[in-house]
C-alpha cells in the first residue's frame, strides 16, 4: 500500500486515526509530522495492512 499523501510514493507504515475526517494510511515521515496534531492517533500497520483497510 502506498502513502495516501499527495505526490508521495513511499510505502504506508502507519494508519492515522483522524476524528474529523477519514482515517489515512501514510508513510513514516508523514506520520511523524501529522501525528503531532491534537486528536490524531497513529497506529503502526502490520505487514498485511492491505487486508485491514479493506475490512473497514
């Protein structure tokens, strides 16, 4: 799975739980920046992350 941020082609490593919008799978560098905002909870993705997101 690829990072959901625009123009980023890195592998997604973290699922961000964002209360005011849809959850996003992002790469580690984007997670470090975005998870600093109040209310966002980062959750590391397992190797089989593609299967997890399809279940939601």
